């Protein structure tokens, strides 16, 4: 279980950092903005990893 908690906290880290920088609590955000930040960040990472495979 500790490994799953570590993976989930790593996956949610970008959204958590942005909310902390904007002084928005996670409870007041209800996960909407945090989810958008996480999807944007990890989507960008996925595209950058897949792009070299598609080009060559």
C-alpha cells in the first residue's frame, strides 16, 4: 500500500504544487483545477515521449 500511495502522490504532485503556489486549498478546489493541471502536465509528457516514436 505504501508504494501505491507514493505513486498516487507523485501523479498528483504537479496539481498540488500549482494549487500551493496559488494559495488555493485542495478542499476548496474540489479537484477540478488540480485535475486539469495534472492532465495537462502528464498529457504533455506523454506526447513528448510518443512523438519520437511517431516521427521515426
